[in-house]
């Protein structure tokens, strides 16, 4: 699969955390976008921004997630549900959107989900 220019779209809950990286690239090669992975509309909006700014996405690397240490019986339901929302639904919704994007928006179609 041929890749386009070296462009990075960073989707983070706290984009300011990567200001040191932002200084290494100009805005035509790096875009940091605030994203709450538990909100499907924000995922859709982030892909729309990427399409508007860059016109193409070759690779999506989704590494959002976290864990909780302790016995399952001692984990409050609220914590377990929040973790499941991020680790399962967040990842699932990213995958749904990027597969749709790779298929319908990329011309030629294609892309890689890591």
C-alpha cells in the first residue's frame, strides 16, 4: 500500500500534553485534536477534521485504554463500566469509523488500522 506524505494526526484527551512534539512539525504535517473516545460524535468529527485538513488517512493507530488494579469483586461497578466504555466501545467506535473512512472517503480506498 503506497503511503502519502508523512502527516500525523494526534487525537488526545489532553492535546497540550504533546506540545513538545507540536514544536517539531509545522501545521501541514501535524494536527492535534481533542477527543474523548467515549463520545462517538467526537470520533466522527475527528475523522472529518482529518479529511478536511489532509484529504486522506493512511494509518490509524488506536492505543486508547487503561486498566484497574485490584480484585474484580472489589472493583466498583462505576469504575468497571467506565473502563469498559473506553477499552471496548471507544476502540470499537474508532474501528467502525476508520473502516468506513478507509472504504468510502479515501481515494483510492484503503488504509491500515493498528
